[in-house]
C-alpha cells in the first residue's frame, strides 16, 4: 500500500473500538450498554481519519495508529454524551440515535462519559504497539487537549456565553472570543488528532510538526464554521442531530456573527490556506488532503 | 528521616494540588474556580496518605510520590463532584462546603469533574520525577481503577441498586453483591493508591505487591463499612456531608444488611487481618499502620 492511500479502514476501526470497549471489563452491564450505544453509533470518525492521515506523513504503521485513533474517538464520544445532557445542551438526538440520557438515564449518561474518558487513557497506556516515550507523549497531548486548557475549557466558555451574555466580550472582540472558545471546544481535539497521528511514526521531523500545527488549527476552525453553517441550514434527517439549535438557544456562532455569506468566504480562505500547507508536504499528504476536503464539504 | 515517619506533609501536598491545578491552564476562570472549590476544600487526603505510606515500603522518594498522589486525589475529587450531582446522589454538602453544582451550577460541575479527570492523567504523563515505565504503569493502573471496571462501574451498580431494586440480587447473595459494588466504587481507587504508591519506588519486589494487593482490598472494604456506620450514626457538622442519606434513599449498606453490631464485628475482623499483614512488612510499614488506623477510627 502506498502512502497516497489512507491506512484507515472503517470496518477494522469499528472492530478496534469494540475491542477497546470490551477490554474495559465494565462491572455494570447497563453502563457497558450505554457506552456501546454512544461509541458504536454510526459516526463520521473524522478525528480517527485525521490520526491516520497525519500518521501517513511520518510513516506510522497502522498498528501504532489504531490505539491512538481509538483513544481520540473515546474522548470525542464521551464529550458528546456530556454535551448532550439536560444541564448542558439538552439534546435528544445524536448520530441519528436517541442521546444516552434519553435511551438510558441521566446518571448512566454521566457515568458512561466518565468511563469512556478513563478508557481512552487506559487504552493508550497499555498498547504494546507504541514505544513508552510515544505513549507518554500521546497521553500528555490528549489529556491536555481534553482538559480545562482545551476541549472542556472551551465547552465551559460556550455554556457561559449562552447563560451569562452580560459577561460576554464587546462586539468588536466577539469574533476573537468565539474563535478562542472553539479553538478549545472543537479545535483542541482535532489538533491533537493531527499532531498525535504524526507522533505515532518511528521518526518524526520537527519541520513536519511545525507545518502541521497551524494547519491543524485552521482545520479545526474550518470544521466549526461548517458545523455552524450546517446547524443554520440543514435538517435533522441529514444531520443526525437536532438542527437550528444555535439560533433557538441564542448562541453566537460564526453564522450569527458574520452572516452566512461572510462565514462561507472565511471558510474558503481557510480552505486555500489548508490546501497550500498540504501542498508543501508532498505525496504522503494525499490522505490528509482527502480528509480535509471531507471536513469542509461534509453535509452532516 | 527514617521510614517509620511518613513522608506525607499536608501543607506541601496542598501546595502540590494547587500547582497541578494552575498547570491546567483553564480557558474559563469560572471552570477553574469550580475545580479549585472542590479540590482545595479541606479533605482528609486519605488516598494520598496511602500513596505515601505504601511508597515507604519501596523506598520511593517524596518527589516521585507527589505527582501520583496528586493524580489520585484529582480522580477522587472529580468522582465526588459527579456523585453529588442532582442526577446521581443529589447532595448539597461536601467537605463542609456547598457542592459544586450548588456553589456554581450543574453544567459547570459536570465540566469541572471532567477536567479534573483529564488533569490527573496529564499530571502523571508529564512528571519528570518518575521513569517512563513507572508513569506508564501508573497511568494504566489509575485509568483502570477509575473506569468501568472500577470506580465508575461500582458507582453505576450503586445507582442501579437504588433505582431498580427488582433487579437486585436475592437476599442470600446481597452481601456478595454489595461487596462487589464497593470493591469498584471505593475499593478500586484505594487499591490503586496502595499498589501505585509502592510502584513509585526505584525497585519493587514482587512479594511486596503480593502482600499489598489483598491488604489494600481489605482496607477498601473496611473504609466502606466505616462510611456506612458513620452515615447511620453521625451528624452533618462532624461528617462535613449529609448523614442519614443511605436510609432515606433506601440504599442497601453494610449497616442495613448486617445490622450495626455485625457490621462492627466485620470491621474488627478486617482490622485484625490488616494488622497481621502489616506486621509481616517490618518497620517500613509504620506509616501504613498509621493510615490504616486512621481509615478505621476516623469520625468523618
């Protein structure tokens, strides 16, 4: 297989998720069922695909990429369960299925998220396919991206912006504040997927990481702008989750702040920057180009 | 300092907790305040003390024990925040302070718990005081203890026993089921504290771990029986949390199942077993003997 083809195999990846889940040895069958309900729902697996695409740039073998991609998807899935809770975004539909607190109950949803987070780090810690040093860097990278300085911190800012609008930034700074919020909420994990994927390779050049870091940040921002556009313009059947939620909750998004036209312009600019960066990476970047296109052109 | 004195220094440990929290670089000041509210409330720090006491048995230096003890306390604190949520035990008082969802709000409480869990693994991953192999074993040990096969799994069983009593075990198996539940809910983290503390040493004998494993399990069980006795017989001012909750929620506990007299007998038996095991460990076990006594004789 040449590096121009992604090593990501959807069926094998689903099996790897299932294996990781089984390894959790849940004491409670109900908790296990809730974790499974969320994790094995039909997801796009964008972040795992990014892990594999970035891994192609450092010649990382599929065996080394899989546990990290699984860990990233475990973190992402736990965050969806918690974000959907009644105390947070209060959503009933996710990945085309009832959310965990609807299909089970709120306590089980909180615990299923908690257990998936722990499982992400356990999966990384015990994998023999990565060196000790790789595992350690990946645990640190993923934990930081998932925590108060990344994903959870961004989600907290999102909730606060909605509930305490009086503390929000003045209009002129609103765009900067929104970018900061999403750099944490969705960007941090996307960036960790890209950087971490590259770190799974046997030898990682510093120049590669220096190209990937801004590229991953641009990709994370593009992802969020697409999300906001879809929320404003799509329907539940296509999305697999409830659309129009941002407007109803009075949330500031790139669409409410910039308008649809300017948001699309911003997206096109990001796309040009991403394409330019990818072009410098040679033919090993073909899988990354494919996933980047998928991030931007997706309809759900 | 001889090994008969514990290396655990309460003031230095509180400072280490504060340092770890600051390192989380929270994007949201409100989230940071909620994490701090829970983490720096006056706690007994029993699990960190166990880490240090077990570490004395493998000549672990204080610099190596601190990051692991911090990680254990971060996990414990996050679990308290989530257990107290309205959807779980719905408690308003913890460590003598309003619980996080009361002092802040429910969304912030969920996120503060989530961020503290991530921070535990980040803290362990980046500490230079432990070898790569030690860090990796500790991440795996702690993640497993915290997850569906340990603490979260036990909490799920606890919630289920309360809400779906019809699915509970028949009377004859009720004690076994209760022990299993608590082996996860409180035992797993106590066991991880003891085993992990020993693993922080430069050279860890297999025979030491073989003695510590059953001892730690007995200590975890003793801890829970004391907890149940205190809930049945103490007051809020002494406990720093709401007493009498188990009875009101119709929970099965060692007291409701065995009666107070038999529960106390069971506790004395465990204490004798623990003392006997500790006696085989020589004078380096003096700190462990002290903490074990504290676990059993505490009044909160």
